[in-house]
C-alpha cells in the first residue's frame, strides 16, 4: 500500500510518461524504465486477465481491484492523461521555441537511465554484453530507417496501433516515431484532429491487443532472463540518442494534415557544425545545463524511490 507521498511521486512519473508520449522520438516506456516502475507496470497490465473477471464475479470488486493493482494503474493513468491534456501545448511550444535545451534535457534522461540501470544490472557475461550491443544496433537502425508511405486503411491502422503501442512501452523506441516510419503519422494526427472515430477505434483496438500480448511476453522474458533483457533495453536507450540528439540538420520533412512539420531524415551535428550549417546559436552551455538537469532528475527520482521503498520495508 502506497502512502500519500509515494502516490504523488507515482503521479509525477505518470506526468513524465505523458509528456514523453507527446514528443516523437521519446518513449513513455523509457520514462517508466528510468523511474523504476516498468516491471510493476507490466505486471499490472498482465493482471487484467480472465482470473480478474472471475475474482470480480466470485469475490467482488475489491479483490479484483487488488488483483490488477488498480490504485497503481489509476494514479499512473491519471498522471499520463493529465500530462497529455495539459502539457501537450507546452511541449509543442518548447519544441518550436526552445528545441535545443529540450532535446538536451531528454538526452540527459537517457544517459542517466543507462548509468543507473547498468550499475544495478551490470552485463558481466559475454552474451549480456552482446545483447547490449544488439540493442544499440536495433534502435539505431530503426532511427535511420527510411520512411515508407502506407495507405491509411482500417486494416493498416489496426496493425499500426498494435506496433505503435508495443513500441510505447519498450524503452528507447517511440510509438509515434514508428508511425512516422510507416508513413501513417499524418493519418493518425489527422484522425485525432478531425475526430474520426472509425480510425481511432481500430487504432486503439489494435493497440490494446498488441499491448496485452507484448506486455506478457516482456514479463515472461524479464522473469527468466532479467539481465539479458535489461542489457538489450539499455542498448535501445543508447541507440535512441541518435533520435533525440539536439543539434540536427533536417534533410527531409513533410507537412502533416494538421499543418505540423514531420521530420523524415536528419543529420546529427556537433554544436559548432550546427552553428555553421543552420546559422543558429547552438546554445552549448544552456544545453549542457539542460542535459545535466535531466541526469540529476533521473538519479534524484531513483534516490527518492529507493528512500520510500526502504521506509515501506521498515513499516512492513
């Protein structure tokens, strides 16, 4: 049972996950992984099963609610939805007006998470080290893959929802970025903007099915091969830095139906190269400070989380 302080911290983690899902290239799963709630989130999703409905029928809502870890899911979902509805405009503003420090902050989050996770789960065996390298290669390969253009039919949107929501809970890979690679991001944004229920329903249906199946696979893998899985996930995080690197030269982009610019291809630059190629101030020191803030935030969240965990153990 979480106390008020722990529930507030969980709500803040939900806010961070929602804010990350607003940004193409940043995964809400990354934030869950960074903040130490990833495994509990997977287990809670997996608990929504036939047994939960049997408990609801035989023992009542209280037992079923405890079975699915309902308080955890509600508080976390409340944070995610609050962030999506209240911070979306702020995130879009920061992406347009202050992109360099914002992406630097996300880079700091990723670096901090990798440091923490590798310290807690060091890949000592050769196979674990190979999994880390494989994760880097996969995430980097996805980040540089050329975009395609699929037709936005109900079937393709159903399949896209299945893949995108799986990616959203996989650290290092953004669901919205997967939609960009499939050429369906403009279709999805257009459906949201125009409130096309047919597209949104089939997308959500595919997402729920994919999420329920994929979360079970991840839980099974983590229960048996935890170090291997964490090694490859850390590799995903490292490979994802290519997506969120602040100083970029856009080489290909399109305008979505909602009027937003969707970057299809870009080239990472050093700050001095960025200044020469783009003609803008790279804001090097501000970006370094933002990166440090992201790093400190990750380690600070983990410190607070460990402190609350120690207190709960003492109480028990």
